[in-house]
C-alpha cells in the first residue's frame, strides 16, 4: 500500500539540517512522502543514517510499501554460506526496519503490521542462521546422520517475538533445543556437541555488532537453569526440568512461546508435551500471588517505584506500563487456560478479547486495556526509533519528550503528557485492583458458640502454610459476614467447619474464593442447606473450578455432547507425554465429579427437577462407561489380542438402565459377549473368549471403581449376572439366552425389564447391541406369560421387607408402598405385557395399556412414584445418611419441603404415609397382601 499520510509538523528541537538534507535528497517523490522522510530524518538520527545508506533502494521501495518486504529482502539468502549470510541479514534488517518505521510514522501500517513484519524477519533470520551453521557441521562430518529436519534442532521464540509483537530495537529471546529421539543412543553425545556449536555461531551471526551493524541482540538465557546448562539442550532434559522444577514465571513465558526456526514439527511436539506444565487442568488462582510478587521484584530491582512522573518513565516495566497489562492478561490466561483452549493465545490484545468473550474480564476493561496497550507500544516504538536504542525509558528532558510527542502526531506537549500520565495511572489502578488485594476487613460480631468453631481452624491442614494463612486472613471477614447473613447461619458455619477440616491444602481454594466472592455465596448456600453436598465438596474441592468455566449454569448439553467431551479429554491424556492409562482414569474422575457437582447445585437451587437430575446422573455414568470401555479393552488387547468374535455389550441394569440415578447411586452392570465360534484370541498370548471377556470385565470394573488420586468414579455391582456371584462375570450371548429362557428366576426377568445397552466394543459392536435388545424383548414376551410371575413377586416382597426394614421414619425407598415396591410392581407390568418400557412411569402406562392395571390405579402409582422419587433424590443429595430432621437443619428441611411441595414437616410426614398406604393398597390388590411386613409411619 502507498504511504498515504505524513507527519505534518516537525518537532521544534529536530535537526533541521538533517530534515532539509532528506527533503533535498528525495525531492522527486510525492510531496507527502518527502514530508514524511524529512520529518523522520529530523526526529531520528538512526532513521536518517538508514536513509543515507539505502537512499537508492528507498526511493523505489517507499512508493509501494507493504508487509511483503520481508520475503523480498530475504529472497535467496538460503543459498548464502555462513560467512556472507551475516552481512546480507544486516542489510535486510536495516531496510525492513526503515520501511516499517516510515509505514508506522505515516499511518500506513497498523501496530500489528509493524510488529508482525519485524517478527517475521526475526523468524526468517534465525532460521537462515541456524541452518547455515548446521550445514557447516554436516560438511565437517561432526553432526551424525538423522532424517530429522535441521538435525532435530528447533528454536523457540519467547516473549514478544513469540507473540509476534517485536518492537524496533527488541532483543530476541530464544530457547534452543533438539529432539534427542532423532538420534541413535550412541550418537546423542556427539550430536549434542555439534548442535551446541551451531547454536553459539547462530547467536553470533545475529547479535555480533560488526561494521555493518547487528541483526538482533540475541538472549538465550530463558532456557532451563541457564547458569549451568549449555546454550542448546535436549527436549527430554528440558521437559524433565519443567516437570520437576518449573516456576510460575516460566509457565507465563511459555504462553507466548512458539517454534520459529529449525525443525518446527519437533518444536510443536515439545510444546504439546509441555502443555500440562503451562496449562494446568484446575483453575490456578494461586498464580495471582506469584505474578504479584514478580511485579514487585521487577519494580524493586529496577527502582521503578515511587511517584509516577513522565520524564525517564519506563514504558515497559514502570507503573502502569506495558508489563502490567501483559501480567494482567497472562495471569488470567494461566488461571483459566487449562480448561478453556480458546484462551491460549500468544498476543496480548487477542488474549484480552478472548478473556472478555469468556467472561473473565469485563468487556469495557478489556477494551480499555487493549487501547492503553496499543498506545504504550506505539510510544515505546518511537522512543526506540530515535537512536535504535534498546530502551523503554521516556526522555528525561523536555526537548526529548517534545520530540516523542511530535512523532506521535501530538505537537502540544502539555496535552500529550497529561493524557499519557492519565493512561499510566489508569492502567496501574486497573491492574493493582487485581494483583494487590486490600487489607482484611474487620471481623463481624461472632457468637461464643461460633467462636469455639472458628478457634479450631488454625490447627487444620488447609491452614498449615504461611501463604494459606495470609490469604485466608484476607477472606475470613467476608466469608464470616456472608455466613452470618445466611438464613441458617449456625448450620452453615458448622458445615463449613467440616468442609474446611477435610481440605488437604488451602492456598488454591482460598485464592479461588478471594478472586471470586460469588463462590463464597455458593459455598454458604451449600453449607446451610446440604451437608451431604458440602461433604462431597470437601472431598473434591477442585469441582469449584467448573463454576467459573462460563457454562456452569447453562442448559444440560445432552448425552452426545458429554460423550464427545469426555472422549476428547481422555484421548488428550492418552497422547500426552506424561499421560497414559492411569492419568486417563484420573481425568475421567475429575470430569465426572465436576458434572455431578453441577447437577447437585442445579438440583439444590431449583434449576432442575428430580426427574431431570435422575437422567443427568445417568448420562454421566453412561458417558463414563462408553469412554472407559475401549481403554479397558486396549489394556487386555495389548497382551492377548483384540476382542475375539463379534465383541461385547455392556448392559446397564437397575437405575442405570432406567436412567434414574441419584447422587449416591452405584452402577448395576452386565456384560454379554458373542465369540461367534472363535476358540481363542489372535495374539502371542491368546486367551479363550470366556477368559478374554472376563479380563475385560475386571478391567472395566477397575477403571470405574478403583480409588485413584482423584477419588472414585462409581461403585459397580455385577450381582445381576446369571447365577449371581457364582456365575462368570461375563456371559456369552448363547448362555445368556439359555439361562434366561430355561433357568432364570422371576426376579431376574424383572431386572431385565430395565436393562439397556450402554456401551459395546468389538468388530460388530453395534449389531450385537441391537441383537441383545431384540433378545431382551423376546425373553420378556416369553417368560412374562408364566403364571408364577405374580406369586413370585408376592414372595419377593415378603423377603425384601423382612430382610431390610425402612431406614428411619423418613425412608422413601424401602418398605410396602415405597419407591422400591412401586418400581418392582411396575417392572412386573412390563414383564407381563412384554413391553420394552424401562422407566417406572412408562411401565405403569404399559400396564394400563395392556389392561393389567386400571388407569386410575396406574395414575395413583405414578403420582406416588413421583413424590417418593423427589423425596428420595433430594435426601440422597443433602445427606449421606438416613434423613434425620433434627440433624439436617432448617435449610435442608426447607429444601425437602420445596421438592415435595409441602408446607411443613407435618404435612410431608402425612403425605408420605398416605402415598405409601395408597400405593400398597393398589399393589396388594393385584395379588393379595404381603404378610408380616413392617407398617409405615402413621
């Protein structure tokens, strides 16, 4: 594009002789360009020296300046030898810097175009230099043979170069590594020595100040443990360092890192392997304190504190400067980028916009900081343009400040200074509010009983460290104030005490609360209402991360979205350098815990009803089985070959099959396989199908139920398989058919009414699932006609009631006319009608449709089931024990009343008794009363 505008006023202190000479030298150009060139020459001795050196080139290039200049000026340099490359790069650097400066001053290029052109040249120069010196090593026979590009060596651009934000006189921060796996073990030491030599010579080619100048000052000190490590080290050594000793500032540095030269594919693999170090899975609010400490150390080291004034002010490191905005942005990226990939951007302004879009930074603050950042960077450019000096300090004298103001198109120095000072103060205000929490507020008035609880806190593990104590001291007043305002304050405080006592560490969770007071409100709500959910939160405090993810209160995503999400997360874990099977199991647990907590909070706050949460818990379990089954199969296949025959199907039984789980449900599973006549698996260590699928079953049970560092996923119950505990854990489809049609008891046929294929593996998994569902219906239709169904059901009821009496006065599940009784009867209707319905309500409708039950009776039982399920599901959420109203507290009682639609406990007790009595009468009317069963509460 043409340089369409120019500086219209020369600075009052510019060198008019330089300006006049430049005007005369370029008099044949467009007058506006002459004004621009003369103004730039008058403002900057550095630019004038470049104009003199490149006058003939400039006269032609300036009329068609665009950002393809890098490609033009470096074309063919890959053919230069190492000796002549340095001179050519220095000439190219001068031309590109000159044209970028003029395009910047003339307003033809945006900030991003300017920094992009400078960065593009830095990438190209680095790649040319490293390849030239690698070629020398190859020619000397010093570099062992390898198929890897550039000998497996790659250069990571860090800082502003990594983010494509280089300014005029930036040095370039590089980390040089090599892929040690590209060489045979015996060649690695020789390769290392050769690559170190090439790296040193590359740095010299770029940074040595010769008669032709320099290309870029090159800094290699960001590498791991730079004081004792060579300038080029292996990728595996670097990864080991970061995993064991990496610090927060190194994590922040890698936000902007990117491969810029050499073997780019190897560089990207290194970044992929480093991802867990940089992008923590959990929200990392503790990084705020680390960043704040780093800011203070930088200020102290450079003596940049004190009263803010413009003369000599450091635009990069000083108060309200560029680094403040970068820290503000990068710290938020570190906090949330592990969970949200859209935040993993290198550029400061794009990252601020992404943070705004995801709700981490208010839109107006993001826009304001972006504007301040652009203005700061443009001033920084002009400061460096004057003498090609690597400085970020504004001039200390009025004449120098006037020169910078005029280069910014602001001839009125006083007005420009006032605006800049206001900008710096505003940036400091915005960033300090995030990094520097205020002093702790006074504690609210506390009762003697509450004080006794609070006095115990200092002895808890969560407050063991000094840092945890400091953060907790700041949040304690606000936390206690919110507790005291809760409707049931003492209940909330008592349960918070249990939560706090269960925390293994406190820095992260306290930092989370400090940065997000809304979480304190949620915690108070949970503690005041749901001791069971509070206990769950104490075991898994990391689930609070999900509340801040932006979609915590969004509508339920549905089964397929859940399955896709978990599959992607487990795939990433399996592929990660430090990943694998065990890490995948941990990831599945974290994923499930977050979603289960979300369901619980939605239930608690009335955002989802009982019927909906039953399906949602089942969706979580189904997604977990679908994701973990192939991993379990791979564990077996590694030693014993792929699944023999057609494969296997996992049937969800009981509540999982009916998609009606609660917060404390375990999983009833059944595995059926079809060997299709295959005698053994295809592997060096083959197994017969029965043994292969038995190992698959055990592997799946372990994957679902083993206690790992992230807790347990689900308890698994396999007792519904043929022959119960005595039968094989996996059953062939033919054995299953024969057993169900010839040997199974009525209770096993009843259980089959709720069976649902939830996952499958093997060569014909989908077809096998369909066939097993067809077989299920065939068994129901044949065995449901047996006259013994009702008699057996009556006998079962007696045995159940005798074996397990109701667990307290508020038991909704166990007992005549309670939930289990209603659902068992509904299953008998599905069995007798041969209907495919799995849920209790659908089975009751099927009974009425097939004339096995009157429509009024069916509706009465359906109404009973809804009431009992609401009471049961709510009770399982808020209490891990039998419901005890005296221990539950008023908040929990009110939640139960809301869920059951009752005004008080007396009404709820009466309704429980009446509903159970009516249901019992309907059920027993079908086959006669149960004998000696316990009576419900009157």
